[in-house]
C-alpha cells in the first residue's frame, strides 16, 4: 500500500487539462481532473456508457446538460451524479485558479 495526496503533483502551468487515473477495475474508475479555464471539447457532448459521480474539491465549474436549459454551478465540496448516457459538458472553469475534480465512473 502506498499513501498519496490528491493535491500532490499538480503542475504549476496547465496548458492542457490534466487527467490522472487513481484507480481502475472492471466496474470502477476513479480519476483526478485538474482544469484551469479549460472546458469540454467544442466538438460535442460527453455521452458515457458509465455513470459518473463528480465532486469539485477545489475551484469552481459550470456543467451544461443537453436536455436541461439550466446550467449547474459546482463550487468546492459540491458533487453531482450523472447517469450513463446523459449528454453533458463542462462549459466553464475558473480561468485564474485551478479546479480540482474527483470523478468516479461506475456501472
């Protein structure tokens, strides 16, 4: 067993959004995501086969859902469960501060 910290090894300058896999099994994936002004690709919506539970540990972000006119703002400590096949995207993250996410994908 090895102890680590979710805030460890976060690059100072983030030219691209950081995705770090923390744990992966057949039925579960846990990922750290770090954004700094990053948003989802302009090409479309995430449409995943797994459910996604996501929490903002630090920073702030806005999620948009294709079939919902109201965006959802997530601040430090806020979390949401996104069922599989629900089309969504990150439409905004703080441009001058890192947003650290914990994402859990499960079947």
